[in-house]
């Protein structure tokens, strides 16, 4: 629209310039004709004056009559001539000025031609650039859509990159934690292997303990039986001691009886002679003999029983010493078994704690394996994102290059717009100058018309005279 207006203005300017050129040529020709006419009129005036003076010399009488009229006409003509000369001088100055203006107009014409050529080039460039601009705008709109999508994708990639960085930090932390857990796992495996060894030893000890328990039950029964035997033997020993006391008492009595028997024998020997006299003594002797026989029988029986009891006591003493030793061993083993039971309970409790810890570690290891699996998936996604990021970076680089190219084109377009505005401003200046020239030309035409009217008046007055 602007270029069509500029084109019409340029055409009007060229037409006006051609008209001005024609008017300039016509004005120049008219001025030449006017100058010739003025010179001719001057010659005619000189001839007329000569003829007038000749008429004056011939008809001096008429001169006095015509003198006033001629002087008046002369002064009028002289004033008109002075006015015409002044006007001619002014016209010459104006012509010189117009020549300068025409030279300037020629320069303006050259400038206008140059502007026209530049305008045509600018129109072609504008059309081309406008077409390219439309294409570029279409491309820009397409690229804006692509750029918006790419910016969104870049933001997603940046967010994913941030997430990948966070995942990488999390992965490093998990790796470090994994290494720590692996060290801890190794340490726990060593502890578990040690505990397994202890558990194995404990199992062996438990087997030994069970064996000891299996042995201990008959030993306990045997100990119980032995305790019963010991009680019985203690009772027997007490009975034996009682018997031994009774034996010693009987032995003392026997000794007393023997002593008494000896004394009695002596008395018997002493009293044999008196048997007849002492019937009571015979009865007493018979009774003592009976008591003696009974005492001897009792002594033999008790002595035999005492020997058997002593043999049993010696045997039981050996058995009792062995049993006491075995009881001490069993008590020591029982103490060891109690200690082993306490150790077994402690190890069982520690084993349950280790099993809980092992279960916890297995859960943590399964969680870490799950995290490792997720991390592998994230690493695969990260590699995919990196593989996508490479062409996206290339495409972004191409888009940036294209954006810089479009920016350069936009700057060039702005430069062209600036040049266009400068050309338009120069065209406006030329139009203003043309308008001024048109005004001056119209003024000159008016002056020329005035001169023509003046010449006609002079011619009429001359014809009248």
C-alpha cells in the first residue's frame, strides 16, 4: 500500500518534473522572445523618438501642444521602462535564481531518478523481502510451534536432567551406602559365619549336652538309688555302729564274764570241794554256763555279722568314694551344663537377634536390589534421554543459527525500513520543493502575464500615439 502510494507520488513527481522542464523551456523561450521584443521596442522607440523629434523640429508649433502630453507620456513610458527594466532585472535575477533552481531540479531529477531506481530496487527488494518475510513468518510460526515444543521438551529434559542429577547423587549415595552395606554385610557374614561356627559348636555342645542329659538321667537315677543305698547304708552303718557299740558292750560284758568266769572257775575250783555244800552255787554256775554259751553264740554271730558288715562297709566305702567322685564330676558337669545352658540361651537369644537382623538386612538388600533395578532403569532412561538430547542439541543449535539468520534478516529489514523512511522523507522533501517550485512558477506565470498585459498596454498606447 505504501509502495503503491510512493509509486503514484513518484509518477506524479516525474510528471510534474517533466511539466516543469517544459515550462522552464517555454519560460526560457518566452524570456528570449520578450528580450527580443523589448530590444525591438527599444529600437522602435528610438526610431519613434527620432521621428518624434523630427516632427518636433518640423512642427514646433505642434510640439508645444504635444509637449505636455509627450512629457507626460514620456514620463509614463520612462516610468514603465524603468519599471520594466527593474522588472527585467528582477526577472533576470529570478531567472538566474530559477536557473540555479533548475540546476538543483536537475540534481533533484537525478536524485529522483536515483530514488526511482532505488525505489524500484526497494520495491523489488521489498516484494522479495515481503515474500521472504511471509515465508519467514510462516517458518517463524512453525518454528515458534517447534520452538515451544522444543522449549517444553528442553524444560522436560532439563527437569529430567535435574532428576537424573538427583538420581545420580542418590545413586552415588546409594552406591556409597551399598558399599557400606556390603562392608557391613561382609562383616555380618563373617559374624554370621562365626556365629554359624559357634552354632555348629553349640549344636555339638547341644548334642553332647543331650548325650550328657541322656547319660545324666540314668546317673541321676543311679545317684538317686545310690542316695537310697547311702541312706540305707547310713542306717546300716548306724545300726552297725549300734551293733558295734552293743558288741563292745557285750565284749566288755564277755570280758567281764570271762573275768568273772575266771574268777568263777577259780571259785569253782575253790568251791568244787564245797559242791556238795553249795547247791545254790551249782545252779548259779549252770546259769552262768548257759549265759556264757548264749554269749559265745551271740558273740560268734555278731562277730561274723561284724566281719560281713565290715566287708560291706569297705566295699561300700570304695563304691561311696567312686560315687562321691562321680557325683563331684556330675556336679561339675551339671555346673558346666548350667553354664552351657546359660550360654545356649544367650546364643539362642543372640541367634534370634541375628536372625531378626539378618531378616532386616535381607529386606534392606531386597530394597537395595529394587533400588538398584530402578536405578538401572533410570540409567537406561538417562542413556535414552542422552541419545535424544544429542539430536535435540543439534536441532537447537540449528534453530539458534536459524534464529540468528532471521535476526540478521530482521535487522536488514529494519535497515531497509529505515532507508525506506529516509527515501520517503527525501521524497517528501522533493515534493515540498516541487510544491515550492510550482508556487514560484505560478508566481512567474502571473508576472509574465502581467508583463504581457504591460506590453499590450504599451503597444496600445504606442498605437494610439
